[in-house]
C-alpha cells in the first residue's frame, strides 16, 4: 500500500503525476491537502499527520490480520 500525498498548491508535483503513479500502483491511495505546498509536512505538520493517520492505522490493522 502506498499513500500518494500532495498539496494543492505544490509547484513541484502536479496532480497528473499522482494520477500517473496511481495507475502504476493498484493499491495506492491519492490524497491532496488543500492549500498545501510541496513541503506540507513541514509547513502544515498537523494537517499532514491528520491526513496520514487513517492510512497508517489501516495498514497496521491489515498487518495484524495477516
């Protein structure tokens, strides 16, 4: 599983790149943080953590059931 995460105001990674990556990775999930930039984990750490937490919890739960 892969979480493809970008900010909506990211000047480095356009949304189409995530679409292309997602097409190559069937188990991937895409998420765009509104108003986020390329360094959203640094500029918006709480939003970043809030966004990835459910994804990480699902992965952990899947691992426990395997």
